[in-house]
C-alpha cells in the first residue's frame, strides 16, 4: 500500500472542504476513482469509442475487444469457470433483480420458501418481497441476535426442503462483518436450493472465489471498488443461467427474429439487451487491474486494521454507541454519538472536511432491530490513513462538545 502515492492516484482527495483537507469516509456508499480508471475511460472515449459486437470497422472491433476483455478480467477476478458466467448489469441492485425476476419467478410456487436474513440491504429484500407476492412463495427471515448478526444454527433451521432460494449479503453494509456464506451455500444445496450472495460490500475488500464459496449467484457494483458508477456484475453458474429467460428484450440479445417470435443469443449476451455499458465495463476492468496490482490480501489487511484502529479510538469517546459485533469488521463502523441526530453529526463533521454517511443505510428492518431510526457510518478504503482517523476522532470530540453547550 505504501508503494502507491494515494494523493497522486486519487486527485479528488487533494482538495479542501470548508478550509480543511478532505477526509473521505463514505466508501461503503461509493469509493473514489484512481487516475488509472479515469484515464482508461478517457482513452476509450478519445480513441476507441464505438458500439460493440455488430460493427466490422476498426473502432467497433477495438471497443468489442476492450468490453469482452473486461468480462474476462471479471471472470478471473471471481474465479468463475468461464466468462459466460459474467453478466454486466447496472450494479448490485440490478443483478439481484435479474435473478429475482428471471430465476425466482420461474421456480417459486405457493408453499415454496425464499430465505433471507433480517439484516439485508433493501436491494436484497425488496426484490424477494415482490417475488413472494407474485408467486405466493413464503419469504422467511433468519432472525437476528442482539448484536445484529445471525447464527449458522438459525440459518440451518430456516433453510428447509421447501426452500428454493437463499439470499444473503456476504458483508453487511451496517455491521461490516461477513456472513458464513460458504456454509450457507452447503446447507442450501443439501436442500436442493440455490444461494444468491450480495457482494456489494465484500468484493471491494476481500478476495472472492465464487467456486470456493459454492454460490450460485453473486452480485456486486463497480462504483464501490474504484470503478465507475452504472456498472455491476451478476455472476451465475452457467447451467442455471442457461435455463433462465432474459428480462430485457431488444437489440443485441437476439439470435433470430421474425414478426411474431424471436430466439436469444447464447450466454452471456442474452441478458444484455440494448447497447451495453461499454465504458463502464472497461473502467471496471481497469479498477480490477488497480486492485490486483495492490493485492486483495494487502487491501483486506489494511482495511481491517484501519477499522480496528478507528473502533479502538472511538471507544475512548464517551457517548459513542457502536452497532454490531466488536470484532471482524471489514471496513466500516456504524455508530451514534449520544443523542446527537446522525444527520446533524454528519453535517457538523462536513464543516471539518470529513465525509461520513447518516441515515438508515437502506436497512430499515435492521435499524428497527437496534431501535434506532438512523445511525452514522464511517467507512474506510485503501487510501485512508491513521491520520484520517485521528482527524475524524478530533472532529467527533469537537462535535460532542458543541452539542453539550
Ligand atoms: N447491497 C449492499 C450490502 C450494499 O451496501 C449496497 C449499496 N449500498 C447495495 C446492495 C446496492 O448497491 P447498488 O446501489 O450499487 O446497486
């Protein structure tokens, strides 16, 4: 990590907010982009921009190579068996909706069960609510313990021979801890169910091997891992994707069309109707190069250490309540400061140049579990330093004093 000049690689960090150097601690919402990614987008638009797949001219073939090359990078990054298992989408939300609308609606019937945890982000809750309503399948929630986590025993109890789909986040965007997805995949498979993993908060911080995890579907977003907005991935096992119907119909995804019917292209293109997210995919490929250049192991170690450091420092401030288990946070901490409303806290921290998030973090049921209407969240990434944490702690202390008056 030390080998990279973060100020140089991330020009956005090199600015003052309200007269203070920016400390960006809102990485779980979206990360900043390194020059390498910004330049790859610029190069694409300056030199290679064209539509993909159908063109025979040079720019189109360059754009196609770059787009399909990015797919190969994603397949290697996740250790997918083949790049046919990599579908480009708009992000985690679109990926989960694709599985819900295509796979789940086709396999679920009355009496079947969809099992999710009660800590899920709305993106991994609402699509399943809709499937349950449409198919009369039952939506079951693995109950939470006091600290917001669930036990593998409770997961095992919830998953039964009626279960068709298990959907769970790999790393929670509120608790910051990892769920036992590998064990859950084994349990799901024992009952003939499939597992969909929401990897929005895991892929940026840890090496994910979809074959080792044994997951059937895995979703993540480019913008949370140094890539552009508007691009994400759905990984799916080939034999499942092959059986699934597209949910978007139009150009690019067809094989043969007549006036009354049509047939689809092979994987992965049958799921990518219309002009795809070409620049986004190329930018994501470069983000993967960037992260792999540092090493996912190095990133994981850095993010975990920095989070533990922040937690230890925050414990020294009276009135700070942290949510979730004490150990095992991958890159974020969710908290409140006495009775200060988290929005007020985030607003005051902004006046010191510190960016954090406040709200329900798209996890209203988990907030209710904690009997909190909202919380603040500081989230860290590879460019954050202990100095950033010290600035954050100092600002928290000042905020506390300010609201005491
Ligand atoms: N799941 C989790 C755990 C997340 O943190 C997020 C982003 N906040 C999402 C899903 C949705 O990601 P996106 O908005 O990029 O689709």
